[in-house]
C-alpha cells in the first residue's frame, strides 16, 4: 500500500493530536503509527489508499481543535504493511 511520512510542527503536543490522529486514521482505514518527537513535533508513518492518505494528510494540516499546526512535511516512505494504527512506534 502507498505509505507516507508526515512531520507535523507547531503546537501539536499536549493537545490530543496523537489520539485524534488515531481516530481519524481508524475512520479512514489508514494504518501505521503516530508518536511525539523529542523536538516537540508529531511524526506519523501511514499507509492506505491514495484517497485515504490525502484526506488524512489534509486533516493533519489542521489537527484537533487545540492544535496550531505551523507546517507539515510530507515525504515519501517505502511501502509498508501495518495491521492497525497505533500510538507510539510499532
């Protein structure tokens, strides 16, 4: 399946970004993982259909209500198969 790597910058920690991203991923049928980085960003690797990944990336550019997303770096990632979408690397 197509796979993307997202690095979300801004006020994205402490605003339920990871939990909200999991909800969105589950809703869209996206699989992968989300985690906080030591630099204060949120990192996501996600796989799914092109349409689902596009919708997921669009959601990530806004995030949950309390987030202030300053930038989303969207880069290619080798195709990867995940069983589900998890919080933390896995």
